[in-house]
C-alpha cells in the first residue's frame, strides 16, 4: 500500500456535555495539527498516489471552513460532543466527498482509503480511517 500525507492546522472553540469531560464542559479553545493520509494499492500513471498540491489545498479548504469557529454553533455538530475522534471523522468524510466529486482529479478515484489524525498536543492525538 502506498501513501501520501499532507498536514495543516485549525483552531476551534467548543464545549462538551457530560461529567466525563470535567472542565472541558465549559467553552474552551483547541488547536489541532491535522494529518491527512491518502492510500492506494498501486501508483497512478505518473507514479504518484495523488497530486500533493491538490491534497494540501483541499485539506486547507476544509480546515479553513471549520477553523476560527465555535463548533457548538455549527448545525452539523448539533447535540454532538465534538471530540478529537468526531472531528477526525468529519474531516475524513469531507475529504472523501471531495474525492468522489472529482476535486482531486480522476486518478484519485482509485484511492483505497483516507486516514485523518488530529494532534491535540505533542503527546495526544486521535485518528479515523475510512475506505473510499
């Protein structure tokens, strides 16, 4: 399996419901480093997994749409604790939608999967991987 990774970041505000979250139940900020990994079984006709520049631009667009916002006010996340795991899935799903829509070019339709890792800090992160 071949893979290519691109990285970006975003800052968000949010709060959590439930005693398990302690002080994070209050509104707080989070800064995430986002790694998006694109995987495929065989390289395309250019011997690449996909165009890295396009992948970086698409990730930037998704991070910008979520960044500098209060996720508690986003209808997509209404009633959902926007944990690192939930946000990793949301970003992976948005990337997958863009791949299927052709934004990454026709060769990207041969991708096997996308994995997104959100780093909360240098010692904690969560990932979500989905097939395409």
